[in-house]
């Protein structure tokens, strides 16, 4: 008998409180408009553009010098710098 009352109360609470939600919908609160970072702040992240070896941590810097175009192939001439 007590088990049936507990189940009945559980079912009744589910139907009574079905309007309660854990999160607020996006229509109530909108996210703020974010502006892009200023150039000075963005320049701080330029060091991440240089590829680095995962094993040694040495940056692999390559400077393109010239590109030879032919009907059959394209050849890139570049200078690679290895820092110790």
C-alpha cells in the first residue's frame, strides 16, 4: 500500500512540475555581442602561427624565395632555418 502511494506521488509530481526547467531558453536572455580583439591584443597571438616540432620543440621556419612554374609541375624554392 505504501509503495503504491509513493508511486502515485511520484507520477503526480511529474505532471505537476513539468513546467520547471533546468535551463533558461535563449529567447529570455540573449548572449552579448562580442567585438573582435584590438590589433595590439591580436598581435600577441602571432607566435602560434609558427609550426613547431612536437618531439623537440624546435620551430621550423621556412622562407619562400621563388616559385618555378612549368606546364608539368610547380617547384617551390625556399630557405629553411633551424634554430638551436
